[in-house]
C-alpha cells in the first residue's frame, strides 16, 4: 500500500506559526489494541477524547497536543497510516 502524499497538508500547516496546539482526529474500528496504538503516538499531557459510535463498531479519537512543526504532525499521520482500518480526519 502506497503512503499518502502529505504535500497539501504540509503547505497548509506551513502558513501557521509553530509551536502550536494541533487537533488530530481519527476514527478506528473499536479495538482496544488499535485505540492504544493511536494513543501511544502522543505525550502523556495530551488532551485525549475517546467516543464509541452509537452501534459500537467504531471509535472516534480526538487529541490536542502542542506540536513543534508541520513535519512533526506529518510524522504522526505516517505512524497512524499503518493501523488497519484507521481514518484520519
């Protein structure tokens, strides 16, 4: 599977000043291992909100964290990309 192109995201992020708080949003199949894997990408002081879908099949994960640069954000997305079934918003 080919890694997605992050050029557009990089261009948008480079317009902002860094460091800054960034909001990541992911949807994963409701699997504790996948949820823990996403959480492992972030610092202990990150603000993490987890919510199961109404049917319990999927889980939404929102994380706010201070990021130092656009490249640091893209690295998180690259790590998340390998999780089967993940959707990045």
